[in-house]
C-alpha cells in the first residue's frame, strides 16, 4: 500500500474484515478479483473526500494468480506488474526494462529486488528495506528482507566488474 499511513492501515483492516465475512458466509475464500472490486466499490463512496491510498491486491484463487491495482478514487485495474507509491516511477524504469512474460522465478525475484532498490534509493519517502515475497498457489513465501544500503554496494560492485 502507498499513500497516507492512516488511510492505508484503515482500509486494509476494512478489506480484511469484509473478506473474512465473505468466507464465513460462503464457506470459501473470496477471489482476488472480488476482493479488489469490493475495496474499489467501498472507497469509491469516499471519492473527492481526501483519501490517499494506492494498493496492489494480489493472491491466488480458483482462476490462478491475480494482481489488481486499486486507488482512493475507486479505480481498479488488472495487469501483470504494478508499482505503487512515490518511488514507483523509479521502480517502473527498472521493471519496464527487465520484464518479460517468461521470467524464471529467480529472474523475477532479482527484477523485483532491483526495482524496489531503485525506488527506495532514489525516493526519500520509500523506506530503506526491500521485503520480497513470492505468491504461490500454496500461499505467501517469504524470500528476503534486505537493507538498501547493502544492496547499493552489492550493485555498485557488480557494475564495476563490467
């Protein structure tokens, strides 16, 4: 999530509660598409009221992997890659130059790490840690948590070798 910390935390809790209610009523988990639509519909009611939020909703359901972008105006889009937040322009520069549909898991992890590194290194508001997770059919898999400082010198050394 990106935007105002209070808005992000609040709407994340609201969506989690609504997804849990859906699961209790229907005895199955909500789809990624439905969860993103639910959030988009809820925040659309607050359009123009000063909300500050942009989020990626991702998961794995009966239809396979899903990735959606939802913002505070209730706009909802589906695609293969997204970046949100003030550093996203830097991340998109790396993503656009390195993304292909047939990336291996290791290549995708490296691309994600590099794109987040560039976002956090160039943008003062993006934090200083790269947290990576891999979404699988079986659930989330933690990959790594790396300080941008360490990545900076690692990438610098790789660049100097070339």
